[in-house]
């Protein structure tokens, strides 16, 4: 095999891997931006808020917030709240996903490092069952990546699964510049 043939073979293998990665990546920030077309702001109420097809956000009882779109050139969203003790960012796992790994990536700007508990939640008929918690420190000055095992559902009647990023003491102003999950 010549050097040229080896290079072509390596390129094709890398392109196949990239194509697989792109197909299994859910860009939740993009979904949030798509949901805000034609409006600069969305009001967030207590409980679960649908932000896009695979993205949700949950606020404590009695609390409200705002989701603001950046400028036309800016591809970020800003979440504004007033003194809440927690908030969840939630990614819906596609129904046909089997056991594997979930890679979360987030670029969030706030006042300081945000500590989160990450876990898988199964929504079953009438109940939510949470998997083990894993701590994640989200840096305010770059992209943070987290790897989480996605076990096979032990309940055949599971309606859906979600990846929950439970932010402890989130800042009043949190700017998301990137938020995505890749499933393998």
C-alpha cells in the first residue's frame, strides 16, 4: 500500500467517525435558539419548561426566570433568575438509544464555577426514577465536558430517559454559549 493510499484510507476512517459523532450529537443550545425565533425573550415558570425538542429547564416551586436570546451575531442564550437554590438543565435521550455513554459539553459563563449533580432520570408510568449522582464542576471560563454511563433501562415500561444537570446555587445570570450531548 502506498503512502497516498494509506492517507486516503485514514481520511475515510476519520470522516466515518466524524459522521457518526455528528449524527449522535444533540445540540440543545441550537434548539433553544430555534425555539426563540421571532422573540428575544421567553418567560420560565416554576417546574419543567420545554425549551426545544430535546431540551428542558426546571425551576423550583414559586420561582420564575427569563430565557433571553443573544444578539443576531451571538449564538448564546442567557438564563436570568433571582436567588434560586437550584435549577436543572435536561436533555431528552432519544427513545431508540440503547446502553452506552453520554458526553455532555457546556460552556457557561457566570460569576464563578458552578457545581452540578448529573444523573439519568427514567420517566416510568406514574413515577420518575433517578440513577446515581455524579458531581461535575462547570468552569466559568471555557468548555467543560462530562462523561456519564447510560445504562440499559431495567424497566421495560420506561416512557423516556433524560440526562439531568442539576445546578446547585446557580448564578442569577447564566450565559450558555454551548450545551450539547453526544450519545454512543
